[in-house]
C-alpha cells in the first residue's frame, strides 16, 4: 500500500466513533461490526486517545470483544504525581450476583471443553436451578424465583448475559465473562462460598433444634 492510499484508508476511519462506542460499554464483534472493524485498524490511535483519560483498552480478537479499564496507578510514582482520572466506575457486586457470575463462568468453561460451538445458551429455568442449590431453602418458592430473577437482571445489566431476541426465557452467556472472572477470582470466591455454606449449615442446624424443642 502506498503512503497516499494508506492516508486515504486512515481518513475513512472514524476514531471518535470507535472511542464513543467503547465509552458506552463493551464493544462486540457480532453486534458492533463497523466499530469493531475500525477498532482493529485503529488500535494504536485508540490506545493513545484513551490513555489521556487514564484508561486502557483490552481487545480480545479471538473471543470478539473489547472494553475500557481504568489504568492502574503506578506504585513507583512519586506522591506529587496526580492519580489518573477514574472514568470507569468500580462496581460492588452482592454475594448472590457474584455467585451467579461464578456459576456462569464455570458453566462456560465446561461448555468450551466439550463443544465446538462458541455460544452458550441457558434457559431461565436452567439458571434458576443452578442458583437454587446455593441459596437457603424456603417455603416461598415464588419469592425465591423473584430473587434469582433479580440476579439474572443484574447480570444482563452488567453485560455478562444477553437475552435472546424474541425469546424472553433464553439467555446467551457473553464470553467477556472470561476476562472479568479469572482463575484467581474463582479461587477467592470458592473460599467465600465455603464460608457461606458453613453459615447455611449452622443456620439449618439452629432451625432444626428450634423445631425439636
């Protein structure tokens, strides 16, 4: 490609459009085709552009997604150096939403190990059944399902689940979950889950003792 033709190609690309799409949330190859194609051609420019705002861009071409993260603070920097502006908010998740994400991540790992397909689809009933095993037994089934539905809605809001168009009870597990829920996250959560199981067992024992008296 000659310098003139390269300049023409660059001129046809839209850097502000790509950055704006990234600022809105995760950019997916299958849902943001134009922005994705341009992102791949503008990677150096995008990285330089968002670096000014204290951000970094993560691009996974194999899985087909990209997203922005706040640049980690430099521990070697002096105290006089200002911290980077935080534009990407950190979100605190409840235990049960974290539980759902951990279960979905493990389900995705099992799926990848035994399937050639790239899209993991789960029904609402399957997700409810997954979570039900880890929540206290209750006589109010409707309330329990409503609670699990709220966890599912949060996972959709965060972009880790996507409702299949035209099918309200079918969800796609988004592969970006792999970037946020890694092995260390799962190991740490497994410890919390063990503590939670002990608390449930203690509570169940106390309830049983109370019923016998």
